[in-house]
């Protein structure tokens, strides 16, 4: 929680940006999956793409959360629901069949939400993809960037300023920070890693690091990974250094924002 609060990009939780709403809906989905509150999951998953287009990829961690116990059980893992059914084979089978239906219903929610976004945009502007057409004026964010790996790799080395719209060194350093904690997240939970991919990797690729400091504020597995690392003896020694750097950058970006300079 301290890492999330002090993180430089977290200044946008207090501004008129989509980060706060996007983060809340993401937490609604994650908590709903963990507690099997599927109505909350469906509502959050439906609304997430209406908040930011990349929310449509929430179908990936939702599907993983419901499919992974079945896959793990088939290959020697433990079915997480076996205890709740008292080992009755017929009860376990009914629960599995029910989970398939739930999986289909919840996985469709982000797609339906994205379809609603296109419908509303068409109703308001006469062009369903008007929002994507507007992005072309900035020439950065594009879904095609997700499959253009060479462009992503070369873009990492195109540093032209410490923090501006183009070529931000800060955005690339934040991405390196994220990469550093990927192994920690992977060891902690495969489900967390899938969320990490959707919230941490895809935004970096779609915009080739543009505004990454802001987008990374919604990548909650990053902060869980930091907490795990800081609980170790080695990580604990760096805790206050990280908090200090985060605090300085947080205040600096806030100063830039209120003075009409690029903050993210």
C-alpha cells in the first residue's frame, strides 16, 4: 500500500483521469474472482473496457482464474474445490460443469463491454472507432503495436528527454522496475502474473512506453511483488531508499502537472 501510494504515477488517482476508476474496477474483478462473487466480476469486467480500451483483455486473467484449477488438477495438481464437495465425484463433476458456464459468461463480459463502447461512440459521433482515430493524431498508441515486437524493442532505446511525451527516460526506468519484479510475481502466483502481463506489459507495448509511469500505477501485481521483495532481508534494506525516490518523483510530477508541464 505504501509503494502504491508513493509511486510517481499515483498522482493521477487524484486527477481527472481514468486511472482511479480503472483501478477500482480491476480490484472489483480480482476480489470477485478470489471470493467467487461472480456478479461483481461480471459488472467490473463489463465496465472496464468502457473506462480504457485495454480493459477488454481482462478476459485473459478471468479465464485463467477459472481454467487453471482444472488444468492443474488434470496434470497432477489439486482441485481447489474438492474439499468443498467432500470428495463426492458427482458433486465435483457438477461444480466443474458449472464453472464452464461461469467461465463463458464472465469471459464474454469484457467483450460485451467493449462492444457497448463502440455502440456508444457510434451513437455520439457517427463513427464507432472515433476514439481510436483520435489517437492517430498523437501517433503513439495503437493495437498493432502489440504484435510489432521490433518496434517495441527499438522504442525502448529512443530516449530523448528525462520525462516528456516522447522518449521519456522515466517511463523506461519504470518499465525496468516492473521487469525486475516479474520473477517475484511469477513465483508468488501464476494468476497474479497473468494480471501483471495485462496491466504491465500490454500498456507498455501499445504505446511504446508513452505515459507508462501513469499506466503502471494500475498494475497492482507490481506493488504486491515489491511488498514481497521488501519483506526479505535484502529487499528490506532498500525499502526506505525506494520510498524516498518514489516520494521525490511523486512530488516532482505533481509540480509539473500543476505548472502545465508534461507529467504523464
